[in-house]
C-alpha cells in the first residue's frame, strides 16, 4: 500500500542534506515532487494520478536532459526512492519509452484547481504564487511556469486554466510543444493552430490552422511572479488565436499559457470551439496530415540524440 506520509517523513529527516548545492533541475524536480505529495496528502479525495503524472513528466525531462538525469539521481536517497517506486511504479518504468501529455507545472495547476475549485480564480493564482515563493523558484529556473492564463466563454461561465511550458531548456521545450500537437494532448483546433508554424517560427506555406476566438470569449494571462500582473498576449498568441494586442515579443508557438487554457476551454465547450473553427482554404484534412507528419519528423529529430524510441509515439496514461 502506498504511504505518502512515510515518503514525507523520510524527506523531512534528510531535507538539509538533500538540498545542498545550487538550484538546478534535480533540486527543483524534487522540490516540486515533494510539494505535490504534500498537496495530495492534504486532500480529502486524494488525486494520486496527478502525482503519478508529474513523476513521469519530470523523469521524462530528466531522461532528455544533457547529460541525462535518471530517476535515482532526482530522488537519490534509497529509502525515498524505494517508497516512491512502490507507490508509483509506472513513471519509473515508462519515462524512457512514453511521452508525457504536458509539462510538470500543468499538473501542479490541476492539483490547485482541484483543491480550490475552478470558480475561485484569485485563490488559484495566489496559491500558485505562494508555492513558487515557498519553494524559492525563479521564472528562469527549470520546471517552473512563468504565466497562468484564464479563458471563459463569458463572465458568468466556467473558467479554464493553463500555464506556460515548464521544461528545462530550449530543446526539451520544443520536444514538449511537438508532442502536445499530436493527437491525445491539446485540443485538435489548438494543435492545428500551433502546427501552422515551424519551430523556427516561420509559417508553413501549405497549411493554416490558425483560429479567431469569438469576441465574447476572454483569454487573459497573468504573471506567476512578482505582483501577478496582467500580461498582454505575445505576437505568437495574437497570430494563433486572433487575440488583441500589439506586443512585439514572439515566443515559441505553443509555449504560452494561452495555448493550454484555450485547449481546455475547447475540450469542455464544443459550441465555443465550433465558433472558432479555422477558416483558411489551406486548412484541409490532407494539408493537416502533412503538417502533423512534419511535426512527427521534428519530434523524431529532436529525440534522436537521446536514443528515445521514435518508430511510434505513445503517450503516458497515469494510474489512478
């Protein structure tokens, strides 16, 4: 039987020794894992699948780090490692063969939304900021999201959240964006919008899956650092979703919190999704298949140096 309290007891006993050294991938990985175990233990209805999922996502990112960081280096105390592996065996087994559906901080977001309730937007934002402050995480640190986005059909409707990609460097970020475009992760319209652009930010000449959100839909990003200020959409998000804004900064298409937030909105509100459907003549089934194959080729090339199996891609399914 899985005993999260035992894991935490062992951790606190050895915390000072474990966290010696600079804030790097390994240190941040365990800080975030430990926090998720704490949050899971504080819930009347534990969401162990989110702990399972974040372990796989973090171990996968360790696997594709340069040099690779194995699970037993992320969790380098024998007793803690054994207890975690007993509770959550599949992330240890499958981090070298299956892709995560999302980056780690998205699991933290889902945990907080579950605990606070999706209607409590301010509490959710404040709790995420508090976790970042408590763990002394900087927005430039590995595995930390810098922004959260909230999307709504109208002011009285359900809220759908997303955070920016939380990886460790440019190549893992590109890998996670490409993986998220494949069926099984982002909503199909959102994936199509992102696949319109190559990873060098150029636009594909043969495919255009960009969309325009209906006027009544709000899609607002906020910083998760400092005072939590509102953030204007970057140029990439303006081009993907037809958002208003004149920010000239352009990030990797698919990196921003708006992408996950809009995806979650579309997955739960098919009416809004259909109102935003792509309208370009280039958005044909054949052209989309070509664009998706291009993304698969990108993913294969990005993963090849890490000797990750690329004949076919399988997404990890967390255990409940």
